[in-house]
C-alpha cells in the first residue's frame, strides 16, 4: 500500500510540475535555481522550485553546491554554484578543508538531523554551539583553525576557518522516503541567523553602535570577521565522506 501511494505521488508530481528528462537545468545553471529557492517566499513558487531541484538531482546525481564567488556575505544572501564530482575530482577552492574546519550536518530520509553525528530534535539545540563554531574564541584544537587577518577599519583579527557541509538524501528510496529541501532550507537559515546575531554583538563591542547604524565599510568589516561558507551535498549516497574536501 505504501509503495502504491509513493507511485501515485510521483505520478502526481510529474503531471503537476512536469518533471522529465529534458534537463531543463544544467550543472552550470543549477546554482541560480538553488539561489532562487532560498530567496523565494511564495509557497506555490517554492514547491515549483523544489520539484525542479528534484528533477535536476535525478538527472545529475553526482552534484554538490558550493559558495559562489558572487555570494553577498555582507547581506547574508545565498549564492551557490553547482559542480558534478567524481572519485578522481581535483576541483579546488580557497577554503582549507582540514577535518577540524568542517562542521557536518546530516539529514536522513526521515528528515532527522544529525549535527556532528549527534541526533538532535530541534535546531534551537545547536545555536549556542554554532556561535562557538563560528569564532572558536578559546582556540580549541578540536574546532576550526583561526588565522590572523588584517581587516580594514578594525585591524588584525582572528578569523575562524569554519565551513558547514550539509549532507542529505533527497532522492527517494524504494518506499518513497527522502530528505526534504525544506529541512535544508531551515538549516541554512539557522546558520545565517546565528551569524547575524554574532554580527549584531560585534557591532556593539567593536563600534559601540547598533548594526543598522554602521556604515557600509563597517558592515563589510564584520562580514570579513564572521564569514559564512556552506556546502550542500543533496545526494549523500555518492560518497560525500570521501570527497576531496576531507583532507
């Protein structure tokens, strides 16, 4: 009965959203599709984008999303690029992916979340932990490395190399279970929420101003002090743990 329900739901999705093998989106354009997903608030449009993302992942199962050079860290706007990887992939980036610099968040096919391998009931549980991970204020060797960076206006500061990797399973199994894009959306929003809270605190401690009172250059300085880097692997079955970033 459950399998019949899954088949009917898939057929309904095909009719309603027109998912097919036309490859409407390619690896080169999929980043913009994900960007639109995080910016969109109209529920009907959100469902349409989720269906397009599902079609894209079915056509390109070995793909991940990484921060685009166009990301607006100042305004905390998501901007992603897509990349299809292989076991021999030598795709590079500017981030230092030692294991201690990576915070892994996994979503299983029941939409349960494991934060650094610990199952959590609510994302509220990890907000305090996220604050520490973003800054590593005590220089804990188990957390992300920090480096001295000269930042305009505020001078030399320690900046943590923290990067977040979200592993999911959006491709359904034989019973129709899959991670939801909605859960990915919530995780990204919580990461940004905590980062903005830290910027609000830093505006007071560094400039003695509310964040909204800061100049463009002052806000830019805080975006460099507290950068956000998020990678999304929608189809974890293709060996995310062995990706070239874990080195």
